[in-house]
C-alpha cells in the first residue's frame, strides 16, 4: 500500500480532480460500516468486530485498499469473505476502486476481537 493515502474521515468535502470536478470524500467510518455488513457464515459476529481487518487505506482518488486475514488458512469462507468485503466497499459513494489483500502475518488470534465480539461469543 502506498504512502500516498489518507483517511478522509475528518473531511466533509469532496476531493478536487484535474477536470475541476469534485468527488465525494470517502470516510473511514463509511468503509468500516460497509465492512461491518460482512459476516463469517459460521460466526454470528461481523468480520470487523472479529478483528480480521488489519488495515484500511483510503486514497484521495477514492481508491480503497484493505488488508485482512481469516481465522485460519483452511477457513471454508476463504474465497467469499474478501470478495464480500470488496463488494460492500465498492457500494460506497466516492469509491473508485477497491483491493482486498488477504495476509497471514501476524496470524489471527482471539485477542484481536472487540469486547462486543467476545461477549457475543461468550469468550470473555
């Protein structure tokens, strides 16, 4: 992911383009909300709360890059979850492109889950 990215959550205005048009700024909150609609079919908690999202980078040009992991390399949803994340993010107004990369380092472990996820799964 490039160093040329920003998180646009603090700006309420669009990004200027060379053609003089404005593109709506993509907020980190909108991306996180979109990711929060994606659930592992075997776990009743969204993948953001499970701690599967390692990084979200938002470029001024509306490109979003996500690094995520899965609970295990043999996860039955290994093909579907990254695709669902990409599809959810592409629905956000102002997103021009989205890439989702699955990474395995560091490995996921339950300590990455939010407190809400731990409560939902009785893992406190």
